[in-house]
């Protein structure tokens, strides 16, 4: 893909799709080659099917028998699992780089031209180009300054709280075990650092793409809509695929390292439990950084937004994003802080916690332990398939159904989300039957691969419903938002009352959906099913992040167009894209809250 793009400055949509699909095909071939040795290896004769057994705590003999079965080599799927995880991770990182490469084809620096796009020199004066570049650099500097200040505090917190985690987790029922405490603290640090790296990468991608979206919007008529939307969406994709791939690969690497460090193996009683309880620190680290990004970043975002409005609209009496108001730089930085770095850390924490919860619950099942690493790492493989599916489906929004007018934006995003969820329902079915044992006991529930698949599908479908309900209550295309706007005609009091009541009403269906998903998941697979339901909510995480990051990129693009005094036609396009972006940000919050509710139970 890189070699093909090297000689093409601005490929057409069909050429881009062809190059990308060839890249995915090569990645799939590499994944198959990784899994081939395990598939070609002689099968180890399996022991007779185990009858339904009582809970593990009530029958130590069952757990011991499971350990002996694992020791006899019932791990013939390990090679396939490694191939799936590594292959999907490589696909995700490569696709992220591919998306960013397409965005980088648009030149921002004065004096350079972006072939295939209307340039500032073609439709605007040179002064506008210089202003845009100046604002672009100022926002980048502001984003780096904020992240530096935040991550210095995060580093101090990681050191202090990591020491607390080490001391507390070393106190085991068998006495003070520094090995367990050290492994848990290591997992905590790895999760926290991965969250920081993901947030920083997302912020840099967002502030790199905002001005390029503005330039793309200068193209006339349909081309302006298509180019500006594709630029913002690909920027979101670059962040989404890099975060999901990095999160999955770091978790898999952590499991491999701790398996080598901790004494024993799957043949030893309770080894899997001890291993995954140490790995659970990975989710804790991600969630702690999410607290800084979501709470600290959210406060900064709203303070900068309100401060800019007060200084400009109220005190000086000038329009929003007026270039005479220096607070607009902080406002544009804040858009990225909350909905890019903050949301990315939040969803990363939910993903890490959901996966770790599923791993811990799986380790409590003798049948799962007896089935080997393939069954135990099934939750990680679900995320791996999600990366590949999201990459394959991402061309729906940019190539198959490109945006050609304002009305297309929300429709394209809804189709993207729905198709990705349906594809995930299809690909996880054979995966469940390939990796999971025919029957496995979770607590008092005897589950099957079909039951596990139903739990994942309930999360996927529930997530889509929550997303679509959120869109209905936050999109200007539907009645609720328009009624809130009409309530402003009678004063601020009616606006506040109506808006608050509508907010309460909008939570009814999502809460009901979360309850239904929890009931279905727990009925079919116990607490393991609840964790799989949370993973189902996050099964399309790469797409959710792409849609979420799209919003602040478009918001920045509109503000930069105003500050650079570009033609009104540019601001019209970016404002329309930004309006849809506000809705997509709300959809991302719906996914984060829904998955967090399920994770808290698991």
C-alpha cells in the first residue's frame, strides 16, 4: 500500500479502496499463514467429554483433572490464537497508518499545494492561508502544552498509586507474595502508560487533521462535502485503529510476559486464576488515566468553551471564533481534550476492564482451563476480529456511500455503525465454536459456545440501539432538539426546564436496554456472559472512536475557517459537519456508559 501511494498524490476513491482492500487481503493471508502451523499439526487425542460438574470451589478434584488435561497438550489452538491476535494487531496499525497517509496528502503549509483539492490560493487570498497556518500551529502548541501538564501529574500518580497497588496485592491469603504484587503493579503501569500513549496519539492526529479538513471543505459543491467528511472520518479512523490495536497487543504481550514470570503453568491448580488476577491491573491502570482524561479534560473543555464565549460574545460583543478573541485557541484545544484524549482513555479503560473481567471469570471454569489457551483468550480474539471487521467496513462511509450533501452525513454514519455491528455478529459465531469447549460451567450456569455468541450479539445490538436512541435525542434532524430550540423563544427558564426533562427522558430506553442485555447475558452464561456483553458493546470500538473523533475535528475545522476569514461556503460545510459531530460525540458517550455499566457488574 505504501509503495502504491508513493507515486500518487491524491488517489481517486476507487483507487484508494483497491489499494486498501489489497492491503487487507495480504494481512489476512499473513494471519492465515501464522495460524497454519497449528492447523496442520497432528491433533492430540482429546479426553472423553466431561459431564456437567459442580462449581469449582465445591470440587477441587475437577480442577485438578482439568489441569492434568491441559498438561497433556490440549492446546492445539494456541498457534491459531497467536496468529489471530498478532495478525489483527498488525492490520489495525497498518490501516491506521494508511488512513493518516491519506489525510497527509492535503498540504497545510503555505507555498505547498495539495493535488486533487482546491487550494487556498485558488479560492482565497494568501493572507487567509497564512492565518490558517498560524492558527493551526497555535492549536497544536496548546494541545501539547495541555498534555504535558496533565501527563506530568499522571506520571506522579502512576508511581505513587503503583506502589500502593504493589503493597496491597502482595498481601495474599497465603502470606506476603511479592511476585503477585509485582506482577499486578506491572500490569497497572502497562495499562496506564498504554492509555497515555493512546490519548497522546489521538490528540496529535486530531490537531494534525483539523486544518486539512478546512482546506478540503474549500472544494466546490459535492467535492467539498466528500473531501471534508472523508478527511475528518479518516482522522478518526487513524486514532481508533491505533488505540484498539495497541490496547490488544499490549494486553496479549502482558499475558505472555506474566505467564513466563509467574511460577507454574496451566497444569497447576489455580495458575490461570492467579495469572489473570494479576493481569486485572491492566484495566485498573487504564481506568485511572481515564479519570484524569475524562474528568480533568472535561473540566478544561467546558471552562475553555464558556470562557471564550464570555470573553467574546458577552464582554466584547463579537461572534464566536472571532480571530480577535485569543480564548478561541483554548476553546479549540478543549474540543480535542474532552472528546479525543478523554473519550479515548475512557473507552480504552472500558475495553481493558471488560477483557480482564472475562479472562478472570473464564479462569474459574475447569472446562475452560482444560480447553487451553484458545478458550481462555477467546475475549481477546473477539476484539481482534472487531479490528479487522471495522477496517473492512470503513470504506462504506468514504467510498461506497460517500457524503455528497448535508443530509448524507448522519445517514452514512448510521449505516457505518449498523453494518459493522451486523458483520461482527456474523464473524464471532464460528469463532466461538472454534475456540470454546462444547460445554463449560460458569458458577451454577452450564454455558455453550452458542450461549457465549448470544451474549456478544446482545451487546452488539444493544450498543447499536443505545447509539441510535442517543442520536434521536441529540440530532437536529429530529423533533426533540427542534423542540428545545423552540422553547428558547419563551425565555431561558422554559429552555432549561424542557432541556432537563428531555435529558431525563432520553435515559429511559438506554437504561432499559442495558438491563435487558445484562439479563440475557447472565441467563445464558453467568458473569462470563455479562463480561462478553460488555465486549459486545465495544466490539465495534474502532468504528465508534472514528465516529467520535470525527466530531471535534470538524468543530476545529469550522473555528479555524472563521478565524482565518475564509469564504462563508467553507464555514457552512464545516458547521453542518460539526452539527453531526455533536451527535456522534453523544453516541460515543452512550457506548462508554453502557459498556462501563456491564463491566461494573462483571
